[in-house]
C-alpha cells in the first residue's frame, strides 16, 4: 500500500497540464470536462499485462481539469488514465473506465497499440467493426501503450540555434528512417534512427549539399491504422499521431523511453553544431483515433466533444480525410497544441514547424477558414513561437480547403502553384508533343520572381513561398520523368490511392527504358527542375534524394512502405554521382549570388542611373518581352536578367528554353553590360569550368535546357 499523500493547499487554478515533477513526487493534471471521476493508473516497469496496476483517484477539480499530487512518482514511472462519465454517443460523450487512456501531455510513450476489440470503447467483433453506440466493458490495459515520466534535464553544451534567414535557407524534406537506413558510413545499429541522422556521414552529405535545414516527416509518437496492420503494413510516414509531446520511440537506437528523448535532443544538438536547423512536420489537425468507429486511446475517452469537431448527432466532422478533426476553437485544445509547440522549441531546441493540413487548424465557428482564427492569433503573438520558422501546408480536404497565399505573416507556405508551374513547363507541356497546348512562359516567370500574385500583400515578400517541385507526397523528381501514371499496387488498395494529377512525363516509355537517348533526356529534365528551383526567388525545398535521382519505382504514395521502395539507395551509378555534383553546384551558385536570394519582391523599375532594372525579361531574340509574347502559349524561351549592381553584387542572366528542339538564342544587352560568362548549362551531365561568351553570335541551346550566365564588365 502506498502511504497517503500529505495534505496540500487547495488551489483556485489547476497546475500545469500533464505530469510535473516536484519534491516528493509529481503533480498531475488532465482536462476531462464531462467526467465523473479520473484515476491515474501506475504500472511497474516491464508490466505489459496490467497486473501491477495501482489506481490513484484525482480528488481536485477546477474548470474541467482534474488534478492531484502523486507521492513517490519519478522518472521512469509508467502510467495511464481511466475516466468514468456519461456514455451518450449522440452527444459526443464516450467515457468508458474499462479503457486505459494515454495522457495527452505524456513526454514519452512505451509500447504500441495491439489491434484487438479490447482497444475500442464500443463493441466490435474480430474484424474490428461493430456498433459505435454500445459500450464495451473489456479491459484494454494489456493492448495499449503507457505514458512514461522522463527527466527533462539534458546537457546542451551551450547549444545555440543557427537562425538562418529564410533568404539564405535551403530546406531538405526528409524522413528519419529513409535517409540513413542504407547509408554507408553510418553504423548498422544507428541506421534509420535519430542518432543516424546526426552521424557525421549524414551531416557530411547535408553540408556538402548546402542544406541549411532538415524538415523531418512526423517524429511525434504515432501508430499504424488497423486496416494497414490487417494488410501486414505499417504507417511509415507517421501522419497518425498518438502523442504530441513524445518522440517516436522506434526511431531511436536507444531502447528505453528516456534514452529516446535524449537521443532526439542529441540529434538536434549535433545538427545545430553543423549549422543545420531542424523543422518538424507536425500533425495537429487529427489524431490516430480515427472516426467514431475508431479506437478509444486518449482524447476520445477523456472528452470527445471538447477535443474533436462533432456535428449535432455526435459524429466526427472530417476535413482531414483521416476520420476526425481536432477542434482548435476550444481553448483547451488550442492550448494543448501551443504547449506542444513550445515544448519542442524550448525543451528540444527545434527551429520551426511545417503544419500538416494547416487550414483544418484555422476553421472557425462556421467551419470556414478564418485568417484571424484564435489559434493563428495566439501563434503569431506568442513570444516564443512567433520567432521560429512556421510553414503552412495551406490546404485540407474540406469545403473551400485550398488557401495558398492566404495565411498571415510570418507564415511561409508550401507553394503548390510553383510546383505545378515547373512540372507543366518542363514535363507536362513537352509530354503533349505540341507546345501550342502548353502554358507558355508567363506563369513560369511569375513563379521565378517569387509568386507576388500569391504573397504580395501584408509585406510578406517572396520568403513566404516555399518553392518545390517534388515532396514526400507524390512522385520523386526522377519518377516525374519516368512515369506517366502512379504504380501504387504494393499498398494493397488496388492502385486507387495517391494522386492522379501528377503533371509528369515518361519521355515516351513507361518505367526504365534501356534507351540511352531517353535516359539522357530524363536526366536533363531533372536537372532543369533542380536548376529552376535553385534560381527562383523564394525559399527552395529539396525533396530528399532528388539531388541524386532517387526512385520510388513509380509509387506516388508510399506512406506504408517501410522497405526499399522508400529507403534511399546510396550506391550511385555514374549519372547519379554526376547529378549529385550538379545539385551541389546549384546550391553553391545560390549561396554565392545574392540576386538569387531576395527578401523583397522586384519592382521592375530602374535601380541605377544607366536605366538598368532589378529584374528584366527577354525573349529568344534578346528583345524585351512583349505583351504578345507573354500571352503566347507557344512561347517557350525566356531569359531572366537579375541586376546585382544596385546590391553591389554581380548580375546574372538565366535562360530557360522549354522547346522540344535545339534553338538559337540571342543574349540580351541590358544597360552597361559588355560580356557574359557561362556558369552552367543543364545539358551538361556534370558542371564544367566557366567560359566566356561572344555577344555578337547567338548561342545554341539544347532542347529543353537552362543556361546560367554571369554578367561581366571588363572595364
């Protein structure tokens, strides 16, 4: 028997939510507004059956929070919750004390869900399908994970965030496991882990590529959906959160929960030491509990109608495609998300966040997107969170869910219009075979210049645009050039999953061709995509592995493929090694030339006494682009001149030729310019030394290619 807790003073306000270590034990607090009682359930280390369970009722309550002192509780303690209260599914009330619940604020989680009928709050059969209106009285303790109390102390050794300006940033979107699972130089026991991501072999690759920030697919604790488990698969991407404060333990080389947390922090420390920021892809729009027919693991059993958006019949309103939507209109839910974000910044030193399906976080009382939603206001005014990098995925699957360009500063946004413009110009238009059916150069120019049409208000500037042509969700860059259609059969969904709007082009043959001419054209297309990305104004995001031509074998949705479909193959064929050198060259080019890294939009007006403009556009004949040329869908050649003189920097000319034939191009002569040096040609398999260009003779550009020139003035 545990001794009774010493008397403690009564409170007007509840203590901080979650488990707080204090002298002699811990204070615990949880929100369960409709509950009749809440018990904290303590378990011995190693007990997976629940045989050692000791229940301590929380006796104090204020403002919907239940709290109390837990004597003797310290680091390493395993625990869960049991909540009794009304069972009225039609009102959204689904309390069931037979179900062991996770603390939403647990900072470490041990174990996973075993998908059996016991983990459902309602009655289900062996197929996990049943009647959501009838409660189930079987105990779930043996089949669900436990929260673990951890010690937050960590030796940061003076760690300081790199704080790279967005203008100087090169973001690298990657997956902890995929990046290092087969990386030579990383010890086998560290591959696919936080420690592997921070290994010197990984860091050497990132720094040589010029990466300033890794954007990690979800590392919050997550579980797999029962439908995937029944097919023998797992949720590999992690968009199925079970804990917003705990790192995903299977990504750690360490075997204990405390070690997993320390390993994550150590990864951040070592990446910072190398000058690399850590941005987390975070999923606050939904949880792993799915719809009302899903499991009862945490929030549903605590207070379903506070945590989730429900209709008048107690059914989930789903704008995420995942069965439920967290209701950030509720102050307790908004606070949970804000507390989670602050925890990862203050305790774990991360540098920013990419918000998955961010529109779902900002749907107001009428369920429409609200730019002044209380959560967005709180995030923007928070003294901690408003100073880190915040990136929105500016859409969800609900009504009017596409909101690119409509988030408030200081948010940046994934720019899907940029993605589609690049794919259309370099792939889809060419794949049609008749450029008259294409989009011309007008939209391309808008994206090259920073997408002012989307981000030109509220002084957001081009750094609001996260530019990309490929991401985790969709084809890799290489597969965009190899496949016209998705090949997702391994997911077991009849190839129905994943997008059909790929804007890809297989260059005449679906899949690997064996034809060297086709393969050369594909490689040039990928170099065009990379070259355009890294010469565009805005913040470039590289889809990890595109720098060396990674393939997913035609899958555009490998969310459940923890295998060679997703893992990076580091045995580089010569052309892939050449592509890696090209990628490194392009990031250096961006770093070395300030005109490619603008904080403000171009004016298009004279910036020097000689009449030169900060940006100027020319056609293939070296003439200023006319209104007719801008509107011509068959226009396939465009030169962008970026004047650096007003910045005290060199000027650059970039010529983009999207035609299907080689063409002669006359280089423009802006005021004061006397000569050019060719720095890079996407027709080159590998970067070459710069060469001087004779302005008196038109240059011949290879079909579908890019050239980058430095303006020179011998005088």
